[in-house]
C-alpha cells in the first residue's frame, strides 16, 4: 500500500518539470513573450514550407538541404538562449542581456554560413580568418546551448572531444594521434557537412521536426486523452487494470511524444494515481509508468526520432526499420504487460467495475463487429486505392482526397452524437470503467492522419519528411474544422467561436512543436561534434582496441561492456542525442569485433543494440529522467523508482543480446511463413519465461530451481539453433572463386556471407566474416555491385576490386585489395526448431508443478 507521507507533485509542478527538461523553464511577459512566440511560429511555418512540395510546384523559395540545416539551427539558437535559463538560480521571468548577446552571436555565426554559402563552398579546406573566428563563436555557443537545453553530460562529452583533437600529439599510447590545426577543426566542425551540420542535424531538419509537429497537433486536437481513455476502457476491468492501461496508453502516445519524460507525464498523471488507488505502491506505480513511457519510442509504426537516424546511418528505408523493430517492441511491451499482471496477482488485486450494464455477450458482439468492420475497411482502402490509381490515373489523388474528407465528416457526425470525453481531474471523475465501445466512437477521426502517415511511409514509400507533411496537413485541416463541424451537427450555431478555438489550438501546437524541438535541434547539432571528431582523429579505432583489450577477445564480455558504455553515455541526454553518440562511438566497434569473432551481424541489429541501451539510460539511476518524472507524480523516492524501473527494464535489455545472435527476431533471414510463425510464437513464450524467472512468479511464487529452469527454457526458445550448432556446423565453406556464382544462386533479398582478409586502420591484418544483403540484379555480378562490391580474380586468389562509397560494403569496412578467402553457404541439417520441443516440455512440467501449489492457495483465499 502507499505511504501516507508520500507527496505527489501538482499539475503545475509537472508542467514545470517537463518545461525544464524539454522546452525551457522561462515564463516571460510583454515583448519577450511575444518575441519567443513569433520565433517559434516562424520556425514551424518555415519547416512546413521546406517539407512541402509547394516550393518546387511554384518554383519559389526553394531551399536546399544545407541551407535548411543552417536555418534550422539558427531558430534553435534563438529559442535556447531566450527560453532556457543559464543556471537553476537564474530568473525565469525575464531574459538577461547576456542571453540576448549569446543569442545574437550564435545566430550571427550560423547565418554567416547562409549569407556566404556559395563563397565558402568555393574555398573548401581554405578558411579565411573571419571563417575561423565565426566557427569558434558557433562551436562555443553550441556547447553552451547544449549545457542549457540538454544537460551537462552531452556538453561535457563534446568538449572533451574537441580537446582530444588538439591534445592528440601529447597523449600517451593508444590515445595519441597527430592532432589538427585550428583551421582544420573550424572547417570540419562548422564550415562543412562533416561535423555540426552533418547527418544528425539533417535528419532533425528534414524529418524529426515534422514528426514532433505532427505529435503536437495530435495531442492538442485531443488524441492523447482519447488514447488514454481507450486503453483504460479496454483494460480497466482486469486485475491491475490501471497499470495495464498505462502500458498500452504509453505505447499509443509514444507516436505523439518523442520525449520519454513527456510521454511518462502525459499518461502518468492519469494512470499513476489510479495504480496507487487499486493497491500498487508508489514506487511500483512510478516504475511501471516510467518503463512504459521510455519504451514508447520503440513502438512502430511511428517510432521516436532515433528511428529515422537508424534508417539514415544504416542506409535502409524507414519501412525496413519498422519491420525490424516490430517484434522486439511487441515483446518488450507484452513482457511489461505480463509484469504488471504478476504484480497484481501477488497483491490479489481485482479490476474496477464497468459503467456499462450491457450483457457481456452484447459487448463482445459489438467489439467483434467493430474489429471485422475495421478489417473490411482496411481491405477496401488498400485495394481500393490501387484500383483508383488504375481508373483515374493522375486524378486519383483528388478522388482519394474527396473520399478521405467524406470519411472524416461521417466520423465527426458520429462523434457529435456522443458526449465529449472528460479532460480535467480524470482520476476524480472515473470511479467505474467507461464502456469501450462508446469511448472508441468519440475519436475515430483521430486515426485518419495516422492512417495517411502510415500509408505514405509504408505503402507509397514516400520520404519520411513528405509523409509527415501530408499527415500534418490533414491534422491542420482537422484542428480547424472539427469544432465547427461538431457545433453544426449539434445545432449549437457557434461556428466562429469554435473556429477561433481551432486556430488558437493550431498556433499553440506550432509554438509547442518549436519549443520541444529546441533541445532536439541543439542535441543533434552537438552530436555532430562527436561525429566530426571520430572521422578527424580515428578515435573509433581506439574504442575498438580498448573494448577488445578489456574483454580479452570474448564476444559476450564485449557486448556487456558496450551495453554499459551505452548506458553511461546515454545518462542525462535525450534519446536522439544519446543514439547519435553511442552509434558513432560504439556501433562500428560492435560490427568490427563481431566480424572478427566469426559473427556476421546485420548493421541494423548493431544500431538497434546501442539504441536500446541508450534508451534504457532514461530509467537508470542515478540520472534516469523518466524515473524522476514518474516519481514526481507518485510521490515516491526517485532513486527507488529508478531501481525498480530498471528491474522491469531488464526484459528490454535481454532482447538486444538475443537479436545480435538470432537475427530472425528482427525478421531478417526468415525463410518461410512457418518459420515466421515459429519465431513469433516461441519468442513470445521465451519472453514470458524470462519475466516469470526474473519476477519469481509464473502461476504462483517460483522456487529457485524453477526460476533457473525458466531461464534455460527462455534461452532455448529464443535460440534453438544454439544447441544445433553444437552438433552440426551452420555453414560450409566454398572456395572464394565461387563467390559470384553463389551470389547469383541465392534468392533476391537473401544474405551472402564470406570470409575476407582485411586491414584495420592501424595496419593490422585481420580475418573476418561479412554479410551482404543481395537485393537487385539478375546475375551474381549485378547483385554484388548493388551491394557496393566489385570482385576480381587474380590467378588462384579472389580480391575486392573496388567498393562503392556509402554502400553496404563500405559500412562493413571493406576496401579495394581485401582478399576473399571463402564463401559461406548454409549447411544441410535438421530444422533447429526441433530443439524447442524439450524446452516446451520443461515449461509444461513447471506449469503443472505450480498449478498443484496454486490450487490450495486459491481455495484458502476464497
């Protein structure tokens, strides 16, 4: 039960906490307030214009990627120095003159690049004295901006990186390098796209802002409250219902908020008090919500900003990232759901009563009809769109727009017949669980922009930025029209007032998106300093050698060490910045060391590995920001909340280790529908076994040997191939001369594995295993070229002739002159899933044992 001395934060205190972390803590008035508002609004309008097809349609205001990144960072600079105070003791009511000076200097240094854009491009690597001075101002301003907006961790890491560049010649041993001149550093970091204005800031400019704006509009329109109420209506009647609702709601609102803290606070203000009311302790209530809030960024189809960075760094489409991330995200949320149920079972909880008095079979029938209707509608939409393209040609877009608007008007009319969902004092208003069917009908129109977004991303495969633009455009239309239309269908005749409310909400959404993007823009720009340092100094090689030396060449220890480094680097940083840092420093380390240990790991698996552990830093004590936010709501101790949340997050930590060795979990190299079904089913059971083992509870409290057996079953079901590998080798070696022939024989989209002798940056010769995905091409030569590889034979040796820049082959560190020593083909051996049968038999035995102990306990409880 909860402690009577616990003191929960007020709504105002929670809003201040989110503001301090994400949007800046200043609350100004007068000119300062209007200035901040104007800058935020201008930023939103610029990003909409840049993302839209209008500049190219009218040939007016066309901005290239480099120029857009400069403007993006200039807006972020203006907002960071006017909204984020320098210190905790600094005034929140006005902007000091020093901050105005910093804002002008930083914006001036940024816009200098825009004004002299062509001149700087014509003198690459030859900066003038003024260029160097401007670059120094820009870099120092960025470090201070990062300290304010992101926290001291990222600013400190970036500062150390800059110092490392200059200190290289005087450092000992491995750390030593030749260093770089001030002119070289200025060019690398500020004047080119190799540092601050690199890939990370580019993704922030072209993709992340639009998705943050999409989420801000969706939240302001009422979708956040709708998703929370839906989750509660669906699950509130089950034991631990509020906690289960919190898990599902966090998964749904994860597509709205790219911030772990904001996601935790958004759903936690509703679910944490309800969890405490039904019997969860304040610590466990906060831990459940913070764990669910952090994992919201793992949930497809609209993942956090880091997902777009993964697509950029790995060189695959966003839809492929979603495909690879789907099963692990499903498993981690399903496991948290199971943890919540276990905690409820331990406390003998029961669900809340339902407000609806309809018989259960009526509710089930209506739910079944709704599900069938959604499936039928989805089929009509999917195949109907293809049909309209054939019939109407270029006019199909207009036809579909009309149909979309008709569906929207119909759903608004449907909503107008029902009462609005409660918004204020939700925990006091709900004493019974609302009817799911009635709740669902109040906000179905919110799903239309999400459908448009997903369709553009996954089916049309438009760019993420353009997809977000079309989803945002529909959301803007909904925000402006939903209130007047509802008033019309309710005969309220207050159309102008309702339209004004919609305009106010729209402008507030624009402002909110820009304020939320301030820290993201600064974080991605600062992460560019780390990227620039890695390419300038070769520190990536140092990291590789350090990890290899400490681990003694043991791959499991390497993975554990990498995970710990990711947790440490991710502390106190937002997810986007955390991912860029760990992906830049640690992802190449994992790829190289795994390859040298005969483990050909897909790039996306490595990047997801470091992403998962960087994300876990948000709940890891002593810095876990999401845990602090949840503790502020529950009134519990934040460190205890963080420790408990980390215990819950162990399930998430398991998955990266599994999919590094078992890529089928990422839906890679899945050969058939049967294998896909086995992967999904066995992975779900395995995760359940892991949760049961770590929580000490399956059907009842487990004994130590049952927990040990559950861990063994978990490992066997996740990696049934491990036991088969002990009996028969998974791959056979063919001569290197067969490489082109083997590439031609493999199905399109299959994986080619081969051994290659290569050199590290230090000049050491290593032999490693590389895997390439063969997508396009009718012949083996064409397929290898599509992967970026050109192979040639020299007598009895097969060598890599050339490697295309930016290709798969480049990302695996291959280079011209590397010798291919063997091609690896799958061995003909028994199906690995036969080894799942003993694991399932052991699990069945544990279930029987616990059922025998459970029955007397249930009889006593009754």
